[in-house]
C-alpha cells in the first residue's frame, strides 16, 4: 500500500515538473518572439534613417556633425544585435542621435515643409509607436518569466534546467523615453 502512495507521489511530482518546465519554456519562447518583434521594428527604423539623413543633407549640408552622428549611431546599433544591455544602449544612442537630427530640422523651414521629409517623419512616428508597443509586450513577458523563475517552488525547477532571469528593455536616460519629434508645425 505504501508503494502505491509513493508511486502516486512520484507521478504527481513528475507531472508537476513537466508542467513547470513547459511553462518556463513557453515564456522563454514568448520572450524570444517579443524580442524578434522589437528587432523587426528596429530594422524598419534602420532602413528609414538613411532616407532621413539624405533628405536633411539636401537642405542642411553644412550640418555635417549631426548627420555623421546619426549615421555612426546607426552603424553601431546594426552591429550590436541581441537583447542584452549593450544592444539596448546602442539602440538608445541611435534614438538620441535621431532626436538631434529632428532638432536640427527645426532650423530649416524649407526642410520642414518638404513633402518627402513629412512622409519620412510620419513613417518614423509609426515605427516608434510600434516599437514602443513591442517593448511593452517584451517587458511584460520578461516580468512574467522573471516572477516565475524567482517564485518558490518554481525556482527549484528553473535552476535545475538552467532557466534564469532576463533583463528588461530599459532606457538609459529620461530623454530617451520620448520618441523623436515627428511633427514640425510653425
């Protein structure tokens, strides 16, 4: 009779381990998918940056330093893939450089009135909105995963199978919390 109880207990424990393991795997996959969504929006932004720089060059060719900063930050961001802190800092640096590009554009009324520049601004605003939504989703998944990994008794299973805490997609400075300005009304 005791053997039956032990077998049932072992079976219940095995079922629990499988359930917890599968939950951790599912959250890990959701986190990976959420990062892929962020990556897709970042790719859209990378693709838009050269068009913005070229448009601004036509109107503000002597503002070389700002334009070079955007191009340089874009290159660094492209060469730093992944969801770690270094990649996030590179993305944040690009966002700040783009903010400088838009600040520069305020000094050129003809540029602000340009239909192409307006279209690029609208596209960038849409990308930044999608990027913000993707970041929120990613951080929500990471919050759930980190909570599960840190909760008892799940932390025992997580430790056994190598599941660990992941970093949130966070910004380095309060200025980075603002999307690059996308409208220039006089």
